[in-house]
C-alpha cells in the first residue's frame, strides 16, 4: 500500500508498468523532449519511493556522538569496540578482581551503555559485587522516534548480542547472563526467541506487555523485575507476562515497592535485588 495515497487507486495505477508507460506518453510532447523525459523520470521515482515502506536502521551518527562523549569521560570500566559484521559499536567492559561470572547490561530506548539511570548503577554495582559486566550500545533511532518504530530494529539486535557473548567467551568469562532495562529487555526477549545462544539467564527490568509472545518461547531462568510505581503498561501486563511464562519453572516475578520505571532514588535496591538473584543462580 502506498504511504502517500493509502486508500487511493491512483497510486496503484501509477505504480504499475502500464501506469508508468502512460506517464512517459504524457511527458513526451513535441520539442524539448529530453527535458520532459527527465521530468517524467523524476515524477516516476517520487511515486515509486512513496509506494515503498519506511525502512529503519540504527542511527549511526547518534551512536558515534554517544561513543565520543562516553570515551572522553569514562571513569569506571574500559571502552571497547565490538564488531557486528562490517560495523562496530561501543561496549563498556568492567572486570572485578575475582569474577563470579559475566553479565551483559543493556539500556532502554534511545540511550547508551553508560546511562545514569539503571544502566550505570548495574554495570558498576554488579562489578563491585564480583561480576564481570559488559554494557552494550543497542541499536537506536533519532530522538523523535516512537517505541513502535523500534520494532524495525529488532533484527539488528541479535548480531550485537551474539558479538557480546562471543567477546566474553574470548575473554574466558564463559556463558553470559543478560540484565536489560525496558526496550533493552524487549530486544533481549526477541533475540532469545530468535536463535540467540550462549545466554545462561535473563533479567528483564520494567518489561512491557510486548514481551509476552517472546517469554512464551524462553526456557532459561528469567527474572521479571519492576516497580510498584512503574509505567502503566508494565503494571497492567504483569499477570499476562507471568501467564506467558507459565511453562518456565525458572521464571520469577518481583515487584519493588516504591520504585518507578527508572528506579530513581532506588539504585541500591535495584542492584541488590539483581545481585541476590544472580547469587541464587550459582547455588
């Protein structure tokens, strides 16, 4: 269906070979034939582009800006560039003196792997408790993009997470546990439901109702963590998420009283809750 004329037969007629040939006939009067043909060609190109769906890809310029700012100001951890085919993306690697295991930390919608809410407290706080952490830059869109637009980025997530797990394996850290917030959690459940391997367990913080269909396919240990003052969709879908994961006897759902979607003023509770769950996995 055409985006410019979604309910019109005009676009369908113009986008057919017959319609295109008619445009050429209209654009070929006597004299100045070359100019008219060029005008017709531009018109046809515009119609064809209008009939194509919008294709989203991660905003690489925005990623580069984030990376430059983070590398210049990074105090805790080491900035590393990981590969996803022909492109690279930023990650922050933090290693304790003695590691108990590896945790990949993932941010929410449109931000970066050193974001002060949820992400930084987790990647540093868990490292202080003996966990090697690797915070990844996920695919992002321009600031004006909606959460719905991020659905088109999902196929880009699997190679990034696979690159992260491969990096940890090369470093001798073994299987990874993923701890992800909000959109990062949705990207993770999508990846786990679509072939991502070498992941030992998953903690999703502030998961929305969109995670339900993916949770129904996940069999590894899952922590579904959210706050009592979380977003409406997170709260309203809690029972549905639990039902979707009913097949998984390693699924746990916990609500933190007084916490909002970003665990503002509750960093310590967030880190401690996740750390306790991680420790229980090792028992």
